[in-house]
C-alpha cells in the first residue's frame, strides 16, 4: 500500500507528459455552455476566470477544464446552483429528487436529511445496511465513508454547491461506481462574488439561516458559507439540528490555480423509520419505537490545484485529510422475557424458543428488579396474557464510529492531435485510505407505553453470543490507476476508451477477542469502450458504450457476513467469512440533442435526451434478514441481479418561462435463485413467523425500487419581479424490503405536487415561499415488516398486520427572505466573459 500512497500516483499521473507531448492543435478553445461540460474523471473540472490578451485588448474568459458531454458514451445530468435553490432555500437532495428522472428517494430513516437516494436501482445511502452502488465525490475527492461506503448527505453545505454532475457507469471513478457516479463541486471566490443571507421558517417548527460570501482581490479568491437549521420534525420524537460551515481560499497564477478549503459539520438527526400500517391509520405522525438518533461530526481539509505545463498539457490533483465521528442510539422492542428456569432474571430468546441468560458487564445475570417496566396489562387487558411472564422490555442499540480518512489524486490531461485527429487523454492515480475505530453495545431497559426505551439501561451480552459488545479497529486502503481517451475520428464520430485498475486492502482487528480479525485483498481491471456520433450536427447525437465496474466488500460488510452470528440493523459486527467483490457490467445507448436556435413562438430552446441502460451485477451483496432473530441481519452474496430501463427527458427554456419533463423506467430483478429468510412476511414458509424463508426466483423484482417515475416542472416569470413555479412527482409503488418474492402489496403509487413563488421587493431583496405536498397526499417511499405481535401498541391493541411503511410528510408551507449584497468593484473588463472549454 505504500506504493499506492506515494510514487505510483505521481509517476503515473506525470507519465503522459513524456509520452504524448507532441503537437499543439488539440488545445484550441471553443465556446460552449457550462452545463454542456463535465469532468468525466475523479478530479473536478475547475472553472477558472483568467485574463487573456486578444487583438481587441485584454479580456477575461472563464475556462472549464472538462469535456463536451456530447462526446461521452454515457448518459449525464448536470445541475447548477440555480437548480439547488430553485424554490428558495437550497437543498441538494431535493434538486436531485425533483430534476433527475432515474433518481428516487427511499426515506427509510424517516428523516429528510437522511435519505437513501436510488439511481437506476443503485443506492447512495447514509444507512450501513444499504448496498452502496454509486460513487460520490465532493470537490474531486471521494465522499463515500471509509467504514461502510455510506453517503452522509447532511454533511454537504447546500448553499455552497456550484454544480452537480451525475453520470452513468464509468470505470474511472473507481469503487462503487456500479450504477454511476455523482460529483458535487462547491463554490469558490472566483466562481461566486457577492454576499447572501437566506432566512427560512415554516412547518414542523423548521427555522434556518444560511449565508455565503465570495470575493476576488486580484489573483486571490475567498469564499465562506454556512448553514444553521433546526426543526421539530413532523413525526413524534423527531427533532433535527444541522450546523455546517465551508471556506475556500484560492490563488490564481498565469498558468495555475490552487485552492485550500475546509468543510465542517456537527449535526443531530432523529428519524424513527417505518411504522405498522394500522398505527399509521390511527395517527400518521406516530412512530413504532424510539429513539433513533444519529450524531455526525465531520471535518475535512483539502488542497487542490491545476497547472498548465504547456498550452496542451495540464496537471490536476487534490489531497485531503478528514475526521468523521458518528454516534447512534436506536431503541427497539426486545425479544426478551423472564427466564423460565429462574424468573428473577431475564433471558433472550433464540432459535427454537431456546432461552439464554443476559449478563451485565461483570458477567452476572441481569435481574428483573433492576429494570423499570410498565404495566401494559393495566392499560388494556389485551396485553395482560402476553406479558404475564414479565416485560415488555426494550433494547437501546448504541454505536460509536470514529474514522480518520485521507487520500490524494493526481491526473494529467493532454489535448493533442496525433495523426491529425483531435484527442483528449487523461491518465491518473488515486489513493483513499481510512482508519476506523468502531464500538457497539446493547443496553436493556423497559418499553414505555408509547414504545420508547426506559432508562437506566444495562449493557448486556447473551450466553449464545448473539448479543455482545463489539470493539474493532479497521483499516482500508484503496488504490486505482485510471485512463480515459477521447478521439475525434471524424468531425462527427468520437471514440472513447476507458479503464481503471482497482486495488483494495481491508484489515480488521478485534479489540475484545479474535473473532473479527481478518485480512482481505481485492483487485480488478475494469474496461470501458464507447462512441458518439453527431447524426445531425448541433441537433442530434447518438451514443453507446460498454463499461465494467466493481465494489469491494466494506469493513462493515466483512464483519457481518455470518448467518450464525447476524448483526443488528444498527451494525453490530461478529465473525467475518469472506465475501466476493461485486462486478457490474453495463451496456447503455441513446440519443440527445437540442434545437440551438430560439423558436419563433416563445423564443425558447428545446433540448432532449433518451436512452437505454442494462447493468448486470455478479456476486451482488445484500443485507438479508437472519432467521429466528428479529431485527438481525447479515451481508451475503446473492448471485446475480440486473437493473435495466429507459430514461427520457425534455427541457424547454424561454426568456420568461421554462419547463421540463423527466421519465424513467427501472426494472431491477434477481437473476439467480436464492433462499432468503423473510421474518414477518405473511407469505414465508412459516406463515409469517420469524423463522420463515422464501425462495427467490430469477425475474423477481428487487425490493425498494420504483419501476416508473415521472417528474414535471414549470417556472413562469409573471413580471420582472414575480416568479411562480410548480413541480410534480409521480411514482409507482415499491415492493417491501423482506418481500423479495413480490407476493405482498407494494408501498403504493403516489403523486406529490409542490408549488413555489418568489417576489423581488427591491433590487437586492427577495421574498419566497413554497408548499410541499400541496394536496396533502398520503404516500410512502419505503416499506418493510414490523413484529406487531411482539410489541404492544396501545393505540391499536389488536394490530395484526406486519406491513410497515415510511410515510411521506404531509402538506407543509415554508417562507423565507433572501438578501443579496453586491460584490466589491472589480477591475474594468474590456469585453464580456465568454465561457471556453479546454479539450
């Protein structure tokens, strides 16, 4: 791994300077719209404003070091800061959910700041039990966490987002890019000048303030932004607090640009997940069990730069060091009762109804009189017989994750014309490392009348080893060497060749015993090939390609891969049988285009795209329930799965109004027969009992993926000061997690409409408002099964349905104020600021 960290990256990235530094024709700049340019490799495309001498005098131009999207054989989407702030207060997640047809949100956690984003059926989630299939980058550095590849969306400072690039599978982005990659670039003092204060208030006790300031002084750029948000949440026991800060200092030279930035966050999030349908019918704001709290603390320092070695050769890179601390506390009903052999003590219930003593840290059995329980039988006689042997009891599952992560990426971009053919060649090396200390334990207490955890808790372990404290140290070292080559074979035909060699080394060291110890190494070369053809230049482009990508099992997955020793859903880890790496093979093809001239009716420009994709995962890894143990699961390879579908979109942009429509069909299926435990599923082999299993057949749909989605939006400038808009999302239902054979009802189809407006009361003051779920639709974005027969629900004492849903928020209204301050006076500019693209 030392090679990965040092000389390998540097030597690989600089190699093209000696191999292809010939000719100069490929470096000619061309005018191009900013949203038509993407990075296409891990290092973010820098957007630089530089002074250039022209025959008419000195002028400033904006240079974007990327590649024309029309030359890429993948589907791409680009969102700008305007999309992020479309309704008034910025939100990256909302922009992705509203503007990209093939993205859907599974709100399994029940918190708006902890969504699971699904792209083409692949997940980018903050939850450790989700199989992560999207590579996410922030300012050109890997953002998936080291321990579980999770994506903590709450850490991204939304107001500072400059652009978001979403791309289909591309091997250059390394591990996790099975379904695609998502790259977020933040602002700096060269791309944003001025100041803004944004204040928000509204439903659910939400209040927020965000600010940003950008300033350029000669060749120095300064940018700082921050957000503070608090809300009570629309469901019971669901408050959240966000505190984010970001700062960037940049320096420009004649041939270079360098940035140092820091991002920090300290957030407290509470999301209480799904609730049984009968409880939701009585009160949609109620929760099944609580608390379910996550505290995230994050700090990252990053240095990035770009240097023009010659007019046609550019070296780019970044290095970062970050700290991530996460604490979780999750309250659940416990499958625990007074021991039959001695009712003075409490026992857990395992397979075949066997009982095992629970012991405290001293090894002594836990006595019932040490726990504070509640008399449910006195509230309702229905519960009297159910708990005549003691209880009900609850667990508080607590985890502590402390990660130091670090990494560096260096790449060289060469724009040449070998053999008279314009060519863009990128060769780079990347290293990402992490050192994690993870600890977890279970505390037992009583279950309150509203199904919360009653302190004080006693940390316990069980005699069968299923419940036990965990302490493990892990290290992960990921390295990659990648290239991307785009050759214009003709003025219409562009050929793309891509590839990356990935290496992953993962080490686990148990700090209590030896059960978790393990060393794992994975490696693979992933190729890619594709082409684009301008069927009608400037109007219609066809593209097609084939790529491969892989995902190595994470430390979290390797530590929880034993069906005989499953983990709780809050990621307790035991045993580490080896898992195979996931390999994805993707084929996609489509068309995209635009009418570049304004039409004669509204003076607008129409653009469109449509495509097909098909990705087959071999040795896919899923987090599957464990038999006989409620709330426990383990990671396993489940054979092959497939995600295929179509994407189509239209966008019309006129001087006074714009509109879009995005549609996606995603068919996500199992491709291998496999037997899976399905506790609580009424169609399992035990008629819904926790010991039941189901036999999955090829063609069964993957749970949690919406087959059809349609998104429509329009904005209209009523007057120069007043703007109105509407957004609508339509989605078909998803099969419940725990129902891989698709025998139960889905979460249900839904349509949600949002309205927004803004009014500029002065040149620098804007009032805005927006309504979410304007027609108060009752809908759900995620579903699973909950053990209602094990948990007393006072509101619905005779509940029988295990079906459990994550309800969508009801109608909500928000309003705010934006105050803009003019940037400091800049040096006079002779000519306008065009945008040019290098390469």
